[in-house]
C-alpha cells in the first residue's frame, strides 16, 4: 500500500489474484492438497518432510515469522478443542506447523471433502488479506466484500488445479509480493505483519 501498488479495490483484486495464481497462494494450495492426500492416503509419515519443505519455502524472515505465529496459534487451538494424533506430529521440531499443511491434514482427518476444504482454505487466505486491505487502503466494507466476491472464480480455479498438483509443481512468480515483504521488514510504521 505504501509503495502505491495497491490503492483501490481493483488493484487489491489484481494483487491478490496474482499471488493466488502465481505466487505464495499458489504454493499454499499445493501444500494443503499434499497434506490432505498424505492423511487421506494413510501416508502421514510424509507430513514432517512436507511441513519442513513448506516452512523452508518462506522467502523472507517476515513470512517466516507470520507463518510461525499463525500456525502455532492454530495448532494450539486445534489441539485444545479437537485433540488428534496427527496434530501431535506438529509438536515435534522436525515437523514445524505450517498453516496449509496443518489445515490440509486436519481437513482430511475430519473427512471434509477436498473439493470443499481447499476452496474454504483459499477463501480464508484471501479474506485475511482483503481485511488488511480494507483497513490500510482504506476501502469500505462493501468494497472488501466485492473484492472477495471477485476472487471467487480464481479461488475455485486454483483449487481445482492444485488438487492435481504435487510438490514437483511448486514455484512462484510472485516477485513483487516477495519484494513488498522485504520492504515491510524495514518499514518505520507497521500496522500488520505481512
């Protein structure tokens, strides 16, 4: 926002769609799908390696910190409310909790259909970022809802594609997101982390 890349609803939608389709959002969808398949297919022993790869894919220290805080808070809540042996795996330092992996594994444990769970995960990913945009741009609540609605088809498309992808398909062309994260680490005024 400070650099002027996002200044209104249209630019917010464009930024988030690019991240979702070509950047870290794309990779998060793949990590979610892989974790889901590990649990659904009975290969939970692969979760530590997947979680380690997902944690290592964070391009900046800002993303590492954000991911660790969100994931740890989510894990604590899930373990308190719905204890499960799969969740216990993420307490091992060899299996760092990464939100996409954690929630993909948990959705499979609950037998939530992948074609429902993955779009719901990506919707929450986008809604969280739109919420920040509503406060920072600033946008009104209606513009925020319109942005989320405009991202519905990209969310569904990315979900459908990610359901067929594997870690071999990981990659990012979200250079501007990474550069913005680097700049955010050094900003004088920081209202949010990433």
